[in-house]
C-alpha cells in the first residue's frame, strides 16, 4: 500500500472512492487532478500513517519522511520552483482532512517554506509587498496552529501597525509596513519563548506532526463523540504547492456552491475576495463580493469556474462546495466536497437532480437525510443566522425534540393548563417533569427542563407529540416558590416571553419570529418516490384522535401503539375517575359496588376516545395496549395537599360503610403508602395488573370493542388490535386472552353485531422473547416494545441510567451509543431475531412490528427492516421513518 499519494494536473493514483484512506479533501484533490482540472500539485499522506503515527508513540513511522521528500521532488518537477531554494522558492500548504469533515481538527498552515533568506528570494522574484505578506501569514498560522501561540497576539500587532499608519485594511499595508509586521510577529515568538524553524523541511515535518497530533486533541475527540463518528483510522495530511490569491489585484480567492445551499436553487452561489488568501474570506475583515461579480473582474477565471463546477457536480452526482484561488487571472481549484445544506435545499436538490437526469431515483432518495425531513416538518425560527437571534440566546441545552416554540414562562403543569385555557401560549419550565405533568406539557408550546437527558421523561413525551423540548440545561436554576428562574444572569419571571429552539437546544429571551413548515408539492413528489422503495409499513404511536389524524396525513398506515393511560390525564374529571377506580380496586377491597361504578365511569371516557381514534384511522389497524404503568403513577405524591384531599373525598364516599371518617382517611393513606414499590418498573404493572384486576382488562376490552361496534354502525371500518403488555410467561398471556375473548363475546351478544379484532402481545420482557414460540400460540401479533426490552435486557433503568452513567459509557467507548436512542443490535437485536424466528415457526402469518422510541430512529429502522412488518413512531416522525425504511431497502 502507498503511504503518500501524489496528485498533479492530469494524474493521480488516488481517487474519490478512497476517502477512508485519503480523507475527503485528499481523495477529491486527487480526483480533480485526474479529471484534468487546474489543481496545484501536491501529495496526500494517508490516514493509515496517522494510525501508525500513534502506534509509534507520536512520530512519523520509519521511511515515511523519505517518501515525503521524494514526493516534494515530484511536485517541484511538475510545478516548477524548489522548496527551500531562495533562487526560485516553492511554498506549500499543509492541510488536514479526515474521511468525515470535522471542525475541531487542526487548521491549515499556508506559505510554508519561508525564512529570512527565502523571503528575500521571493521578494526579488514577485515583489516585496507580496513576499512579506506571505511571511507574516506563515508566522501567524504556524505560531497559532503548530506552536500554540495565541492568534490574538498577532492580531494585536498588525492592528497596532495599521493604527499607527492610519489604515483600515490589511491590503493597504505597504511592503515596508509588512516588514514591520514581520518584525513584531517575531517579537511575539520571542516573548512566547518559541521560534519558527528556519529550515523549511523542519517546518514541514512539524506541521505534519501537528496535523496528526490534532486527531486526538480533546476537542476533536469530543466532536467525534457528539456526532457519533466512529471507526476512522485518523486524519490524512495534504501537502500542496501554494497558489497566491494575494499576489496582486488580478488575483483573489473564494468559495462557491453549485446550488444555493439554503434553498436548493440552481445558481452558482458564493463569494470571493480580490487580493487575498483563503483565510481572509472567513476572517470577515473585508466584506467578500458575490461570486457573480467575478464575471466582470475575472471573466476568463469565472468562465473556468462555471465550467469546472458544472463538471464536478455532474461527476460527483451531488451539489458541490468548492474552494478556488485566482492567481494573476488564472483559476486554480483547491477543494471540492458535497455541500452541506438545509432541509428545504436537500429536498429541492434531490428532486431537481433526478429530473435533470443527473442522478437516478434511488440516488435521489438517498440524498435526503432523515434529519433534513425533520427540519421540513417542524416550525422554524426565522433568521437564525442574524445577530438579533444570536444575541437573544441565553443558553444551550440538549435538543430533545425539534421545532420552534414561543410562549410565556410558567413553572407548574397546572398553570400551563390554566393559562392555555385562557388563550395564552406558554412555555413550561421545570427542573424535570413527571407523568403527572403531562396535561400541562400538552398545553404548553414547548418544554424546558434543567435536568434529564435525551431520553428523560420530558424528552420522550415531547418527541411523541412533536412538541419542541430542550432539556438538561443544567445552568438553569428554578425556584418554584417565587416562580422565577435564572439563566446566564437573566431572571425569568412567570409570564415573561421565552423562545425554545428544540432543533439546536438554544433557549432565547423574548418572542423570536417563527415560520411555519412548508409542505410543498416537491415534498409529496419525493415521498411518493420514497414509498415505492419501502418494503415495511410505517405505523404511528398516537393516543388521541388529533394525533392520529396528523399521523395519517403524514402517511401512517395504522396505529402501532395507543397508550390508554395517556388519555387518563387528559382532564381533571378523568384522572379523578382513575383514582377512584384505583382506590376501589386497591384500597377498598370488598367494596364491590364502588369498584364497578368507577370502572363504568372510566369505560365511558375510554369508549369515546376509541371511537374518535377508529374514525380517524378508518380502514387502518389500531393497536391498543391495555393498562401498563404502575398504579401509583396516577396518584398524588405522598405528603401533598392533593393526596389529603383525595383521601378525604374517598373517605366521604365510603362513609356509612366504614365507620369513622378519620380512621378511613388513615387507612387509605397507609394503603397508598403500600402501593409504593422499590422497583416500580419491575413491579406491579403491565399484564400483572390485568391479572390482579381482571375487571380492568375486561372494562378496557369492552370499551375498545363497543367503540368498534358503534363506529362500524356509522360506516367506519374499525380494525382493533388489542395488545397485552409486559408478558413473560405463556400463562400470563393465555389468562388475559381469555378475559378479552369473553368480554368480546359479551359485547357482540349485547350489540347483536360483531367486528373483526385481533389479540396480540408486546415483546418487551426478555423471557417473552425467548418463549416467543409459546406466546405465538395465543398471540396473533407481536409488537416489540424496545424501550422496556432494552431496559430489561441491558439491566439499565432508563430513568436513572441516562443521568448517571450512560454518557460516561459512551465517552469511554464501553457502548457505541445510548441504547435507548439507537437500538443495541447485538444484544437487544439478537433477542428480537430470536423472537421473530420462534414466533413465526409457531404462526407463519404472525404480524410483527416495533413500537419503542427506536421505531423513529433511522439506524434502528435499518436494522429491523428485514425482521418486522412495520415500525411505529410518533406522528411527526412518520415521514422520517418512511424515508429511513426506503433507504434501508435501497
Ligand atoms: P479548511 O478545511 O478549514 O477549509 P483548508 O485546508 O481547505 O482548510 O484551507 C484553508 C484555506 O486555505 C482555504 O481557503 C484554502 O482554499 C486555502 N488553501 C489551502 N491550500 C492552499 C494552497 N495550496 N494555495 C492557496 N490556498 C490554499
Ligand atoms: Mg477548505
Ligand atoms: Mg413497555
């Protein structure tokens, strides 16, 4: 294997497919050279050398330096000039570049090869002003990048010289001025106790070592961690002969996109600066000009640029982002890569390129990333690049659920509901949220929490609704007593306007302007293409008719999960009915009539809800999970006034039957205390509840089937799939199935009509997955509840692991990713495979789906796409899941 790849106009052994070995920049420099574009010659040192650099304890592996020297000679022959030769100096740039573009890595050093002698040679050949302009740039960059001298120190010196001369711009500095700048820069080196090696080869070696060394700096490691970049060998190093945009006014440098990266419009889009080197464009001292102006000032170079970028776009089959330099009127290409783009642009470019015949339809489908669609489906803030927006940012938490939310700050779920009823838009600000808060969370425009990670309660619930949420903003201090919060020196009072950007995690003061998502015709064209490739169905998790309707509009083909208990929190009336039911079941044993009353009241609510959902999903399957969470989640916390009031009311209800009021209250309290469990997630929940209280299962089954019968009388086709949660043992399932089937018979008999329905189970207890063959004798379908399955397979309590050790595990490389976000394919995935195989052995037409958070995660979707019939995700993620499923099938 080569370790050093030379590229020069018309030839290179490297090519664009070799990104892993040559890095993105290197592979494309080689490709552009092969295509015959005017690329300054140079060479790429491979990423494998980077790996060996670390194996060798932080130095170049044996023999590499000799290969580099040979490559320098080859470049000299191709380009003219000689490195380190004052008579005809050739200078180099040293540029980093991994397979994935990675800010946080080492910066570029330009004009390498100058020293006090060589600079005089360069001055003699090309002019003094130019030569010393290059030299001061080298001193600055080498000092900053290789030797770690603060760039600001150089800035201060050049500023002082300009000040003394009464100048504003660097370009106004004369040759003499620049000599003075160089003198002062050397002073900066001296004060830092450093020096620029006078041997150009030594400069080159140090710069190359610094690039390799920068691969493992904390900020680079952190960047890879955050962006889940794994499995790379290292960075490549590109050493390239310099071309000079700062030579004179007939020179310049710029960047351009082959299409507008914000909108996708097909125009050459970009900017350039006359008489400048690369870094000046971003440095922002002079305002760059629109690239279209080049047609006037550099007509020949502009024509070349148009021709080259057109060719590159066709060749790369994607929108390109290019760097170029004009030296004395002649255009050089310095970089090309696939351009980063916004969601709207990604969609526009993909559809346009397919229509132009530039890419095939499957390529077009692969060009839009799931996160691009995500952007298209949520309201967004306007002008996020504007200073007004940036100034308003108070802090940044985790981007837990995307979209823009604007509202007035409230600190309790009750206030959120109350204010919303009065027509206010609110942002609910909490230290953290709990299931009791869901009413207020639903009423709020967005949710902000100080604690909790991407899978905290607030995050999961908010994503489920597609409601913006920022969580884990640990700098946020909340004082519930005074209803105030403080963040970055600002105090937030109840009623203050606040804006949340759930896509970035930013929290902003005031009311930031928002724009609605644009559901364009282009999007529907694209989604039609997507669906033609997709092999599995996409269902949704929806608890209300409104959510079901949104999901259906987004293309959901059924409901994979209705969580009946979410409806319980919808109104005060309902939660009170639930509490009475629990009290009757758990606390007032033997008070049969009371239990029956409470259940009857609840059944009415449930039936209404189910009717609404069946109507919204007319003709599509609706999978309804029976009661799942531990009962105490529905009760007020111990020691609260709310609990006192509840016990008081219940005791009043019991009066006459249970003697004295006060003793009844006492008994109730102690029984509620008894409901507390040390380990609720492994406690009395799921089918265990239904077995302990078969009348709850019966009530729910009846509510579902009565609703189905009712709507079918109105011409709606209801397809109820009744799902038993948390099954680990065949006998658990058969018990519940018996109750459900008996309830069905009773409903159909009473109504004199029947509907088709299915009974199935969730697979979320590892034992259930292993015994899937037995479960399938009773279940007509399986739905993998991957949240619980992950929790129980890994033995990680989801609520605690996120805060306590999962981030550490990911950082230390013990886990590749948070298994609650990205399915643990080798562990949990293995159980899914086993269950699919054993289940289908028993029942070949077993219908299979997944309904955990993973149902909306593209990587997880890819994994399950060969195993199950459908994935189910929150309504707003449905299009994303459709795309991910299509991409998995291509
Ligand atoms: P980044 O990845 O930060 O863009 P680059 O390696 O692309 O870093 O270089 C930074 C700037 O220096 C770019 O504007 C680039 O065009 C310019 N540059 C790099 N190499 C050369 C060269 N050989 N001649 C002229 N300009 C160069
Ligand atoms: Mg670049
Ligand atoms: Mg579960």
